[in-house]
C-alpha cells in the first residue's frame, strides 16, 4: 500500500512521508480493514520503494483482497476525507493557538499581551510586511517550504539542525495556522504572534545612547549564512530592512508553532476535552536553537550574536 489512514488526523498519509515511529504516534492503520500495519523500505538498483504492509491478514479475507479495496478508492474520495480531517484538526489548533504559544518562554521570559503595546508601531509595520510575504509566498506555492529552505541555508553554511518528529506534519500545520491567522484579520492575535516572532528573532542592542534590534539565535545564523531578504525587485534600504525583519520573524513564528504538542492536543480534542487540558511545557518540543546552542559552549566555533 502506498498510503494508509491516520486515525488521529482523520486523513490519508503516504508511506514515503512517514517513518516507522510515526505509524504508532499518528495511529496509522489500513484504511480498509483498520488492521495494524508497518512501513517497509525496499531498496532497488534505481530507487528506494516505500510502502505499508499488514502484519498478518485476518482469516476471513486475504491481504490481496484488502489492497484491492484500497485501490478501488477514488482520488476524489481520498481528497474529500483528507480535506475534512485537516479542517477539523486545524480548527482544534486555531482556537487555542495564542494560549498554546504563550506557555513558551522567549529568552527565558513568558510574553504576555503587554509586550505588544511597548513597540506597537514596529509590530504593526512588521505585520504588514509579513502579511505581504505570506500572501505572495502562498500565491507562489512557496510557504510550505519556507522554514525548510531556511534549514537548508543554515546546513549549507555548516550548522546542523536537529530532526523533528513528524516534521512534515508539524510544518504543514504551522504554516496553515499562520495563513489562517492572517486571513482572520484579528489584529489582536496577529500583533501578539508578530511580537513573539520579533522578540524571538531579535534582541535590543544599546549603541551610543540609542537602542537598535540585533538578530539572535536562529535569525543570526540565517543572516550570517546569507538568507535572501526578498525577490521582489529593487527596494530602498528601509523597506528591504523591514522585509528582512518580517522574513526572520515569520521563520521564528513558524518554528515556534512547530513545537506545540500537536498529538496530545488532537487526542484531547477527539475525546471532547479542551485541547490544552493537562498539558505542560514538558509536553512541547524543546527549543531546538537553545539545545543546539549548548553544543557550542566550549566549542571554538563562534555562535552568532555572542
């Protein structure tokens, strides 16, 4: 079987997109008999073939019969099931997004609504540029690869990014949530998320009596590695700087959302409970930049921003 059904997500997944550990985590089963399955990778001379296989066929029908039923499903039916599952999952996350990310410290501190008022004009300006970036990238079909492309830039420069469990699902969900956020036109939610992104990517730097924003952590690595600010033509210096800030803050925003405990949130929602019920910060993915930063302590390679 090239694809199977995730009971947790309510949608079909392809074998090439998941690892064996994902089969249990996302409750992936045969879409016809709902029996347990596992992933197989078969090496050939020309390529690697990924597929799902049953452990053992029930006595009342053969695996071949089951697979014929899978092949009998139309692409339209699979698309309809996937669209419904994704919509339900996204809605469960969307309702608690701001509350969910508020549990994540930024530079060791929790960020409340009051942070927005301190630099409101800045966040409004960055939000406008970020909306432009999101809409343009979405129209070009590029937004799903936004963070992944940033990872490639960092890797090419010599830094290593840690792998993320269910990375493709997390990336897709985070991007869809960001797109939904800006489509909602809810200024309060947008500015709060933008403020978090800016504060994650930048820190104040006091120079000769004035304060400027200096990229830190992942944003500093992207700048050092030469992240492209935009491909939108000739821009004046101030516009280019704001567009670059929007890009770096958007990268930080998507990366932060990827850390949410999605699987436990879905399990709660499917059980009719509040998505964040009984969750703590320990249920979130670790801050990959902070984890990786520890590897640089005592290392002769300089960490950008120190």
